[in-house]
């Protein structure tokens, strides 16, 4: 946990007044990968790492922001345009501010101080945590109660327009809406969701960060989206009414799969089978059958590796090492892929031994230190007091 008291004290020292305090978590996705932008299902949970924002209104329309972790500051005027380089973290802050205003939530200027312990580049949605905490802070200090789903949609739009990443809705949605002690089953088309209890008493959720991030990540992400759309176009000729891969059943896919070029066929197969695995996983979780959830996670990884081709050798290695640990019920890559983290279900009884085994073996084979964290299912974005 970050030290929220220090954050407030630092704000007081810098600005000489009392801030309000907001936070939003990162997430790990248990299953349902690359299904969100296909209108399908996802089953993520919020982790207990967060971005916290101390915020106070200003009398003008200037937003001034400082990040303690990044030791970087920026400011912009809500009434003037800004030229900003792509890739800067400030784009997320500005994106949230501009898009809240576009959605008719008029903002006051603000002084913002940010502190985060969500690791960046780890596939744990540090950017969604930033967007949701900033969005909540800016809207609340301006006197607007923006509902969490709207906030998530604005965050997704900020990624599209201000960061150039055509992401789906999963990360922002779970960061905004998660409930502690629960995973969140989301229908990414209707945005209906269910909080499914996730007890981590006997089985821990363990996140292993490869500590690699391959360059391919964002270009390949957009390519996968296009490949899925291509699949919809072809399958739609045979299956009128199909608007997204979400609409194609496994039986229908099997009937028409030979109409698809090989790569498109495999991309579609991943998405269509992953949707089914996700629904089955939610069912398993409802009856607290973590063995079945684990089984589905192994299958998900194989599908992401072989059919969707978004894994990498480091992720595959972590999953392979996990496969040799009898106390691990399931493991898979999580998030967009090409680096980042795996998510593992590990029996608590042997937790320390398993963590040690994974660390040693990964280090031995790659010469890279993995970062391993154990997380309960946390709550979504909220205002907090210290
Ligand atoms: C990234 C995106 C999400 C989702 C995942 C893959 O995390 O932000 O919208 O598409 O990749 O499941």
C-alpha cells in the first residue's frame, strides 16, 4: 500500500491547503483475454495496488499536476489547446479532463499530486488506474457525481484519442467498478456485470511479472483487432446478423471455419473459445471450484500462445514453470501480452515454496528477476480519507 498520509502531507506542503483524496486500482485479468473489443466476456479483479490522487480546486481553469513516482510535472489550460508528445503520461490526465468536459461535466482548475504503486508496463493497467483516479478527482472536486460506467467509457476514449491505443473497456471498467473480495464478470457489449465472490483464503492469486515488455505490444494489438474484424466480415457472409465475434457460437465457427484464411481462422478460434471458457470460469467461481477455473486458465494460455499469438517466450516460460508445480491450479498470461505478467492460482499451503521455485527457475533460464506479488481482490475507484 502506498502511504496516503505522506501524500496528503506533501500536498499541504506544496500548496498550503487541504486536498481531497481519491484512488483507483490496477487489475489482473483471471480469464477472458482479447475478448473485450469483440463484444465478449472478461473476468478480471482489481488488485491491491493503486494510484492515489490528492486534489484541490483552483479558482482558474488551469490543471497542474505532479507525479511523485515519475518526478515529473505538467500543466495545461482547460480553455486552450496543448501540444503534447505522444507517449507522455500527461496525455492520460489531459485526456480525462478534456473528455469529461466534452461529456458536459464542466471542470474547475485543479492542483493534483499523484502517487502510484501499480507497476508500469506489467500488464496490470497502471494507465487505467491513473485515468480512473484522475477522472474521479477532477469530476468530484468540480461538483459532479459521474457514474462509474461513464467514467470507464471516458477513460477508454482517452486511451483511443490521447494515447493512440485502441483498447477495449475491461481495464477501466474493473478499475472503476470492482468490489473487494470479488472478481467481476463483464459482458463487454451490454456492460452488464456481476460481482462473483472470490475467496483467496485457501488459494492465492499470484502475479508474476516477467519484467520484459516487447516493442510489438501496441502495433500487434491493433493488428489483432483488425484481424478479428476481418473474421467477422467473412463469417457474416454465412451468418447474417453477426456483428462481432461474440455473436458466433463454437458450432457455427466449426461449420464455417474453412472459409477463413489460416491466420484469421486461428484468431477467431481463440476469441470464440475464450468467450466460452470465460463463462465457464465464472460458473466455476460461483461454486468456488478453483480447480476447474485453473484448468480453464491453462487452456486460455495455450490458445493465446498458439492461436492468438500474443504471448512471448518469457511468459511461456513462466507458465511452463508453473505447470511443474503441483500446488498451482492454473496459470496464464494476463493482459495484452508480449511481456507483462502471468496470473497463477496457488494453494496457500505451499505458497512461499512455489514463489521461490518460480523465481529461481525463471532467473536461471533468463537471467532476469521476476517480480512476484500476491494480491487479494480489491475494491474499485473511490474517495478515501487518511
Ligand atoms: C489490454 C487492453 C484491454 C484488453 C486486454 C486484452 O489490457 O487495455 O482492453 O483488450 O489488453 O484482453
